[in-house]
């Protein structure tokens, strides 16, 4: 019988990482998506392209540059120095940063599309009803873009849970710190611990299914107008 | 013109692509002012500038409050102007119920300390939307949606209601269903309304003041009945030229079911019992329904036959079969103006000229609406 604590550690770590990353992704991705959807600037597509890079870039390439950036000689190392550490590479914080960068396009794109689909009209209506720009954003744009937020959050969470290449490059394999599920499964397979790999992989399968199903049901229920 | 304190004074100029706009007009702070003209005349652009949704160079003051003045660097943004705006499509918020839509502007107005002059229950009953409050906007018909949109705009406690062709997206039946509600608003509320339309029938029913637009310029601005009878304007030259007259019910003939409405310079009879004594009514007489005779006609089935004096004759050129005549009701011609389209042959046979005393026979008088 495999050790429950040993199996539980990467699961807990992965859930923590994905949850924190998703919250950060929404917090950072939403203003970016809003700007991309509404700005008249022509150079915004260049910004959009930079954000979309992880879609085509091999994860190892992104991981390599991140490793340098987070390392002792990069800006990440400088930030770590502020609180007495040497590097952000091979730390949980580093993983969060990497995950946020890697999953950004999956969050920004659906939210941007949803903002664009709203059009100018509902916001103009709200303006004539005395709503300030901030008020309009929260009471009209966000509720109308809800499907985009749900899609973005699910995709961001799922990609963070499933990421392997970037994590391997910048996180390594430190139990309790950077050893997330995908790494753990890889590890068990490498060391021929098939039953442990089975438990984690099967658990992921069930978990993924449940998350997607729950999101779909939730969307169907709250998506009803006037609810 | 009125002093600015009691008026809406607007002046905008600028260009949007190839279209250039240069307008200035004044409108009273009461009743309905129609911005009327063909599509592409700049009506909607003017309305959007008045709302602060669009910025062109210019100046706008409403009842003495300055909303835009480029010289002084003043430009109030849309959400800082106490306006109600009704768009062509109702544009209700799909994620809110009808009631929450209605209260969206009302709550913000209350928070900003606006006085609650227009109450929810009053608007709900005036617009007949009480049974819709709990529903989702998507479950409403086009006419119902537009009524809710009007109510939502009014509950934000505007000092000025702007309406951009609010009926153009509706079919004939929905229009007929909604117009009486608009007329009721017109009667019960004291907020000035600026109403964009390209449909003269709507203008005749609702407007008091008319701003006539063409290709981004103001052709004329003034009271509707004056502009309708102005020989220099395209309204009178149109084949369907007509005038509207405001009057009050002076007597009711129950036996024959007829209502007499007194207008400036005379009395007009319309079929049916059309209200109670003293009620205000708006009448419409088309140019094609008016003919003249020099003596009071004897035996005729036409009920409305009034003394009038000819004020102007236009279109009197060789080869044209018809001329357009503007006459004033009353022997001195000082009453309400009517227009007539008669043949040039008749004009010459009766030797009619400016100042001629005539009897105007009006074949039909249409009751448009209950006037202001």
C-alpha cells in the first residue's frame, strides 16, 4: 500500500499552485484583456502577440529563459535578495510566476473575446444612466463577459495543473516545494512505481472530468438571463 | 428666441470622415423638440453630442447649466449629465431583470442626490409595464422592451430626455401600441424631450418644436405649425404636406357623435366623441383635403367650412398643374395656418391672390393625439 502522505503532497502542492496562479491570472489578465478589447491603439496587437507567445513556444524554451530571469543573476534573484533569499528558481514562488506567464494567453484570450462581444452599446447605456467608468466595468462589462471569465479561469487552472515542461525547467523536483503532480507522475514512471503513477494519473482523470462538468453545469445555471 | 436660462442652446461643428456637421439651434425647456431630416442629416450625431457620448467642438447649455463650452474648457462626460437616453434598439441589460433594469439609473441618481421627481410606480403605470417587472428582457416583445427602456431612462431623473428614433426598430403594430404611451408621457411629465426622427408622422403626433436638418446643417428651427406652413421649407413642398393644429374641445354633439375643437381663428368638427369639454387635442389637415370657394358654400356634405385669408401662394409657374396655398383661419387671416394644394387653373379662375378672402372647405380633419 503506497504511502498516503507521500502521494498527497504533490496533489496539495498542485492545487495550491493552480489556485494561486488562477487568482493572479484573473487579476492581471482582466485589465490586459480590457485594454486589448477597447484600446484604439494599433500597437496593441504587438502586446497581444507577446502574451500569446506561450501558445507556440516550446515550454522548455520559455522555461529556459525563466530560469535565467529567476536565477541569482536575473531580476528574480534581485527580488529574492530583498527578503534574503538567493534565487526564485527552484522555489514555489518561481513556479507561480512561471505558471502565470505560461497560462496567460489561455485566460486573456477568452476574456478579451467576451469584452469585445459586448460592444459599445451597453456601456453607453450605462453611461447615460449615470454610471461612472469604474461602475460600468463592474456592473455591466464583467457580468456580460461572465462566460469568458469562466472559460478563462478553467483553462488557466487546467493548464497550470497540467504543465510539465516549464515546471521541470524552473522548479526541479523538490518534494513539498516544487514537486507537482505532473512531475511526480513522471518520477514514479521513471522509477517503475506503476501503482503510485496509476493512482495519481487516475485521480487527475476523475478530477479533470469533475471540474469541467461542474463548470459547465454552473455556467448553464447562472447563464440564464434574469436569474 | 428665449433667454438661455429657459432654453436648450446647442452649437456643434466638426467632421466625421467625409461628413461635416455645423449646427446651432435653440429649443425650449418644455415639450418635444424633434430633430427631423433625412438619414445622413446628422440627427443622431447631434443627439450623441448632447448626451456627451460623442465630442465635437461646440457649446451646449441646458436650462442655464453649461454642459459643454470649449472656450471655457468645460465638457461634462455622459455619466455626469442628468440625461435620459433612449436608443434605437431598447438595449436593455440582458443580465438584469426588467425591474433591475428600471432601477439601474434610479439607484445611481438617488446616490448622487438627485431629487426624485419621477417615481417608479408612476412610470410603471404610465408605461403599462407592471406585469413585466419580474421578467427577463429577452422574454419581452419589441414594443415592451422599448417601453422599459423609456422608463429606465426616465427613472434616472433626467433634466433632459433624448430619444434616438425609438420607434424605428419596431413594426407598424408595435409603433401604434407604444405611441399612446409616449403621448401620455408628453402630457404628464414636464421634462423637455429631444426626439430624433425621419418619420414625419411621428413628428406630427409628438413634436411641438421642430429643428429641420439637411446634410449637417440646420434649415430652420421653430414651432412645428409655423415650419409646416413656411413656403421656403421643403415640408410644404412635399407631396404629403400637412399642418397640425392645437385646440381644445369646445362642444360635443352626442346625437350625431361629433366633437367640435376650437383652434385659433375657428372651430373644427371631427367625427366621434373625442373626449371631454376643455381637453386639449391635436389635429392634422393635409393640403390635399383643403379647397377654397369665394362665397360660403350652400349645400355641401363638408362640415368644416371656415372663413380664411390667403397668406401666400407658391409654385405658380407655367407648366405646373398645382400650386400650394397657405391661408390663415379667420376673416383677418390671423388664426391658425392651413395649407392647400389646388390647381393653377382654379387659382386663376377664382382670381385668388395674397390677401384674398376665401372660405376654406376642409374635407377631413384627423385627430392625431391628445395634445400638450
